[in-house]
C-alpha cells in the first residue's frame, strides 16, 4: 500500500483543473492569425489538422508530467512497520508409541499409520506453536526438538518408522523425555500429547512418577489410548521376507494409568477406537490448547518515488520530441 510522507503537497494536483480551463479558453479565444474572406465555402470538408490534435497531446503530456512531479514532492512510500497483535500459540510435545503392537490392523491401514496421519494434520494446523516429537517403545528418543518449522516436523513424522528402538512400552520414559524437551519453554501453556496402545511394561521411570514431575512444571498431559474394543489383528512374528504374521488377540490398554496421568496433570484422557474417533480427539485437543500471545510485527518505510520519476522523464521527453519534430515551427 502506498503512503505519502508529505501528503499535503497533493493539494497541488487541484491546480491541474485551472490549467486545463486556461488551455481550453486560450485555444478558443486566442486562435492563430486569421484572414477575412467573403466566403469559406471552398474550404468545406476540410477537418481539423492532425497537427492541431498533436498540440493537445503535447499539452496532456506536460500536464501528466506536472502531476508526476507533484506526487514525487509528496514523497510516496511503502511502509512495513511494527504492529502490536495477538496470536494463539503454545508449546506441545507429541509422545508417540512406536512399539510393534502399533501395527495392529483395527485402524486403517493400521494404528501406526493412522496416528501418523492425524498427527500430521494436527501439526499443520498449529502455525504459531513450538512443537516437538518424542518416540518411545522399550526406550525413548527425541525425534524432533521444539521447533516452529512445520514442514520439517511433518517430514519427520512421515519418516518415523518401527524397529528404531528396542521393543516394549516405556510410557514413563516417553513422558520423562517429553518433559525434558518442553519444561524450559517460554509459552504460558505447555502440554504433552501421549499416544499409546498398551500398558507400561519397561523403562526407568514409572508413569505416575513422570506425571507428578510434569505437574510440578505446570505441564498438562493429554493421554490417548489407541485400540478398538474387543479383538484386533496383532503382529506376532516376522516372516523370512520381512513381513509380519498376524493373529487375532484381545485389545488390552491400561486405561486406568492413562486416566490417572491425565488427571494428575490437569489434562484429559481419550479413547480412540477407530480412525474417525482419533481424528476427533486431535480436533478437541486443538481447541483446548490455545493460548493468546502478544506479538509485534516489524515493518520499515521505503521511498518509492522512482516509478514516478521515470514516468516524469518519459513524459517530458515525449513532449519535447513532439515539440521539436512534428510540431516544429518554421520562421
């Protein structure tokens, strides 16, 4: 958007109106020298000379050049300035279970891929948040530290795969690693989204102990139990070609522990029994975890007179060229 450092000079553009009026008046009342004749019938059919029309064009060019000069004096600028505003942002760590049981086929195509897709959609919609990614199985690992680079985070989630960690379900260790990533963040709201399909069966830190540590740091934990009700096709062995053998088994999730973790930290427990409910859970967490942050946007002022100066030069050159060529007067 164009602004002017000295907009009051633009009032000079009003002078163009009397200049136009004077030009019209002078053309009508101060015509070229005339000769009296008894009749002008012999000149009927002769129209206005093209040279006369070119005189109007030259006047219009000079008038436009004057307008450009006035605009330049007013000093046109483009402005980018500091502006106070608010955005919604928070610190979030997604703690992702990558144990083999996440390959169960009660989700499409399985729990692992369904959870990855929902997490990608969630991350993509959180433009103003710092988000990190922790994966855990029998041990835990920081896949992505806290970042606002959503494209990098999305790619990291897409590239997350099984068998990178010792198998098992160390829920407490996953929470502890997530706490270490988020505890020093500057956001007013900090939260961990813990996504698992089993019960804690290994690790150095008990889940309830990890929850108490999170509570001390003011970190809320949203726990999501992933698994349908009843039975599901679980991977139980690996074939010689690397594919998995599946067997129908009862779905067992330690909901009591997950519910206790959420309650201790002021978060909430969810049970995802299918792709759609998992998506709805992330949508609900997205609505819950919103924090208003005060921000300032930087802007600066750049003079933008050059286009007007170029136009002024071209208009004057065109007017002078016509004056000294087409409209040149011979003594």
